[in-house]
């Protein structure tokens, strides 16, 4: 037994997902694309320091990159749950190739301005925001569930290998070729992603009976997260971490610029060391996860990130900054991978893209807000003061968010149970788009009343996260043993979808609830449509 209370387990090999060719293909293409993205990030950050070196302006580049995720990720996730994810990803990458190529051309022509750079960064961030939910949602299609955790870790490792390679290449290209070179290579990297997606031929997902309006589907996704305890805990902990951890990402160009002998080479080296630390962290992560729970791993990573911020605040020597960057990379991969695994394992397939979109909204919304906040703090006070305050916030968040446990979904079976009886057929004059209500009548002995109310309150979350918009339970006045549970849905078609969304974990709880009914035949279910 580990010090965190989790039994040590051997687990499967960290590189087992590479045995699946589709994962290996898309991982390699993503590695190339992410290398281009990190070259782009370094190029944009450094370009802004040459155009407008004020902290409040430089940090707007980071904010413009991350803000689109907060604004558009839920809409993008809803599209990904409705459309063919592969085709959606191909179209988005085609658009990004064109936009980034135009940016490279303008930089080459020396026609770039601070406003134009922010607008281009926002446009590219918007494309990335539409791509991210679909991209993350396809990971479970590439590998079996028992290799999902190492697959997510390998994805994170790939991003950080790119982070190690990309900034170093960007520094060399900026110094040797010019500022337009990182942007041009980033555009070319998206062509590689398009080619990989064309080669990948996934098994077609079963078609939904009917799509509700996109706003209704977005609301369903938000409701699912709100009533999914495992996913809600992940989102809250992520907000508490990323709001403060964003400080060193947004201020790093200025930290490198003001360090002893600082410049673009040091900035590239710091970014590369963050990536190197993250790669080594990804290789060590399976051992850490075998010894500690995901929740405790996040606490360790949060403490490491706070330590990295304090080192950056207290020293301007390149050696100290490099050690802090390496520690920051180690800590970042531990936290980010734990959050990603927690989110993936908390979500069933039917709402996966929307649920991951909410996680991305929290991630990038916190990063965007943090970038603006820490840029203003650094302008009004100083960069070291901003870093110290951010480190204090990270440390304070550990005890304050402790009750929101990470990794709750890892022990849950979210495969569809297909256990509900078939819903009654509608008559010809009863359309599927009419609002519906379902009631369940229970007969509960007085001695079981307290247990019943506890279990049905827990089960109400299943109703609400699987499509219901309202849930209530009432007790009969004439017969106190009679209880009526009712839940409302936006349409009959949504109720039919609800039948297919119930998971095996939900059924276990439902069986416990049904066992309390004193009748041999069990609870009585009735269905209603709203009158015209």
C-alpha cells in the first residue's frame, strides 16, 4: 500500500499504445504539428517583444491564444459530438494552413503590427479551439480502455517533446533565417496532420436517431458536467491550478529578456527545458501513478510548480532559471496528465467531446484570465512580485480544493448498459420533438424512507446528466408509502437517446433503488408528452 492509500500495481507498459497503428500514425503526425505550433508560439511571443515590449501587451499574445478555447470550445465540442470527427479535423486543418501561411507572408514582408499579430493569434487560437475537443475525443477510438491512461500520457509526452524541440528550432531559425521561418514551418506541419487524417479510416460510429438543436445539445453537455461529480471535481481542481500556473507561461518571454545575458536564445532554452522536463516526467509518470493516486499526483505537481515560480522570482541567473524551467516541466506533465485521465475516464462516449470541451474551457479560460492578471500585476508591481503571488495561490489551493478528488471515474464502468425496457411506441399523431415527462412510482416502507431518499437523491444526478432538464420527487399525502419521481426532457427523441446513455455504473445504483420497492413487480414507470 502506498503512502497515499493506493495499492501499488504493475500496470501495462508505458509504450503499449504504439502497438495500435492508428495511434502510432496520429501520434507521429501530432508530434510534427505540435513542433510547428511551439515554434509558432516562440515566434509570436518574441515578435511581440520587438513590436511592443510592455508586459501588458506581451501577455496579450498568450491571452489571444487561449481565449478562443473559453469562447468556442463548447460549441466545437457539440459539433464534434454531432459530426464525423475525422472530416471535421481535416477541414479545420485546411483552414489553419491558409491562415498561418498568410501570417508568415506578412511577417516576411515586415508588414506585421501588434494589433495584426493579436488578431492572427486569436484566429489561429479559434481554429485550435474547434479542433481540440474532436482531437481529444478520438483517443479512446485509437486504443482499448486498458491502455487509455498510457495513451493520454504518451500524447502529453509528445506535446512536450515538441515543446523541447520546437522552441530550440525556433530560436535557431529566428537568429539564422528570420522571424517568418517559424510561422512558415508551422503552416507546413498542418499539411502533415491532414495527410495522416486522410490515411486513418476509423470504424463509423452509430448514427444518432435525431439531433436536437445545437443550443439544446450544448445545454445537455453543460448539464452533464454539472451533475457528473467526477468531471465537476476535475474542472474545479483544474481552475484552481491553471489560474495561477499561467503566470510563468505568460511572463516567460519577459523573464528571459530581463535575465542576466537574456535574449531569444535563453527564451528558447527555457522553453526547451520545460519540454525536456515534461518528457522525462512522462517517462517517470507510470511509476509515480503506481505508487500514488491521481489526486496525490496533482498535489505533488502543484507543489513543484509553486517551487519553480519561486525560483524564477528570486533569481535572474540563467542557471537558476533553467533549473526552474526543468522543474516546471516535470510538475506540469504530472498535473496535466492526471487531469486529462480524470476527465477522459469520467465521460461516456455520447458526450465525450462536449465534456472535454468544458474541461478545455476551464483550462484555457483560466490560462487567458491568468495571463491578463499576471501581466497587469507585473506592470503595476514587478515580475518577481507577480510570480510570488502566483506561487502562494497554488499552495493555498491544495488544502482549499482537497475535497474535490481527482480520478473518481477510473473505477467506473461507463459502457452503455442497454438494460432499460424498450420505450412505448408513439402513435402517428404524436411527434418525437414534443417535450416529454417520465414518472416512476415507488412504494417504500416507512423503515426504508431515509435510505430511499438518500439513494434517489444520488440517482437524480444520473437523470440530469443523461438528458433530463428537471427532476423532482413527491410523497403522496393520502398514502405516505407512495412516492412519485418525475423528470422532464426537451423531447421524446431525447428520452429515446436517454435509454442508450445509461451506463453499467448507473444500473448498479438503480438496482439498489428498485430493491427498496415493497412490491414484487417493482416500481411503475409511466410516460407523458406535453399537450399541444
